[in-house]
C-alpha cells in the first residue's frame, strides 16, 4: 500500500478526563455524501481507537504541506503530541488543529472489525475548510501536492 499516494490527516478526540488524544492517519475515505459520512481505519491496539469507542466522537484534521512536523509528531510515541500545536475546541467538544486545510467533526455511527484494524464510520456534524496545499504520503515519504502547472 506504500505505492498508493494518500493525503495525511490527524484524527483527534478527547478522553473522559478531558485529555486531548490523537494520531496521524492516512486511511481515511468519504463514505457517503447524503448523509455526509467518512471512515478512518485505526489499529486495534491504538489508544486513540479506545478513546473514540468510549467518547463516540472524533475529528479528522486534513494537514497542509506546511504541517509535516505535525504529522511526524502525531505519528510518534510522544506523550506531549499537542504541545506547540495550535488547537481550538470544536462543536462536539473535540480538539481541532487550527492550521489544518480542513476539519470534519464526526459522531461515531458504526465500528467494523477488520483484522488488526477497526473501521470507524462517522457522520459528519460540523466542518470547516481553510484551503491551501495538502500534505501527501507516498513510499514512506511526505511531500507537498504538486500543483497543476508543476506537472508536465
């Protein structure tokens, strides 16, 4: 799957104690336009997956090409992933990355077991779009999306 270029997101949620939780995810897809739904795939051993199941809500933060450091930080095992990252509180009381290209706040609708991962299907209840150039992931490397005029 490393040969398939994808966008990069950070999935965030909040635990019952009010702690912000999140991780870098590239397994994200639109499921339905009416009603608006999307899915994310998370490893069954991930703490973020446990918190989403408990809280029933998650946000998908679509990263810009200027946020490689954010992707790397949330992909790490660091305890302070939100330190230095600008966030705001969303309509569903979720931590949102304020400098992301776009954000979708979701309520968990369905959970599907799939091997060592789980598929979280969420209904989109709120969202915003700032625009910009997306961060991409391909062959274990991050890069910026090449604009149309750059492709020959």
